[in-house]
C-alpha cells in the first residue's frame, strides 16, 4: 500500500523494528518510533542452571533470535554447553531456524506452521 506522507508510530523495544522503520521511511512515511521496553539477558546462578539442565530437556522452543543468542551466552559458561547443541529446537520461522543452525545446533529445527501457541503445540506433537 501507499504510505507516502502517512504518519506512522512504531511501538517496540529499544532498538527494535529498525527494518520496518527504514522501509517505511524509504517509502515516504513519516515514522516515529517509541521504545516501550528494553530486553535484557537474565543472569542465573550455577545452582539454578544445574536444576534445569541436570536432566536435559528433549526440546527447546525458541521464539526469537535473541532468545537463542541469550541461551547460548548463558550456557557457554556451563558444563552443559555441548549438550545444548544436540537438543531438538522448535522455532517460529525459517529465519530463526537459520540463525539457530549458525549458532551450532546440530539438528535441523522444527519450524512451527503458525506463529501462535497452536502452531507451537503442533510442532511439539510432530516431535513426540
């Protein structure tokens, strides 16, 4: 659709939706971005990681590249790093699947057919 001259407000996290903003601006829209939240990687102590990864999960659901990146940053400092790389991943899109592969996961990701909870549940049923 034509957006030239239209005023568009993008609500996002800090640094988010940059491609959308650039695309709309290049098409002539007057874009304003308002950051409503900031994503931060959580910190977990060793005991907490041990409780979760002491019995490795059969699958990891990753809903964004940032979630995958944060997982890898947290797990690199643990004895479970190599174990994480062989767990089946279920992702929301081909873009995330490609990113997960680049991070070093060994198995091809199962890609949810839709980006809602039903899509994720169907993908999990496909695995089990």
